[in-house]
C-alpha cells in the first residue's frame, strides 16, 4: 500500500517592480502554514533598493490562515520601519473574512486607497 503524500498548498506570487519605486505583487491560491513563507519571501525580495511602496493584489487568493496573516503583519511592520506602506488590494471572500475577524483591517497597518473600494 502506498502512503499518501501531502501536497504543498498551491500559492503563486508574481511580482513586478516599476522604475518609480513601486513594487506590485499578486498572490493567487492558498496562503497557509505550508505556503506563507513563499509570500513572505516574495514581499521581502520586492523591498529592494529604491522601493518605497508595495502593492499586494489578493483578488485571486482563495484562502488565508493565521500564518498568512502573520506574514502580512510582519512585512507591514518592516515596511513601516523603512518609511513605506504595504497596500492590499482586491481582498475578497475568505481572506477578507479572516482579516476582518482578526481585526487586522482595523489595525491601521495597511494603507487605504479611497479610489479602489476593494483596497484596504
């Protein structure tokens, strides 16, 4: 009998750094215990020389647990210490609910964008 192998959660993070000091990342899939480190690494890598603003699009993220929330909070604090803000956009569904239930959206750590109703 073959033993069942646990699959690592599918999380994909793409990034683009614009020449004006803005990094744009998009996460899709599930961000949880087995994949949160990928998100954290991608966000840290985006904070290269000259990057002052990081935008993270979560519109394709289907799941976010406490490990993913922790990664967002750690990076938000790191960016704040560098004088930058992490801006989340497209937060919907389960990830939105998780951020609401934990009070993260009310923490003031994430920049809000009045022109985009889905941004926090």
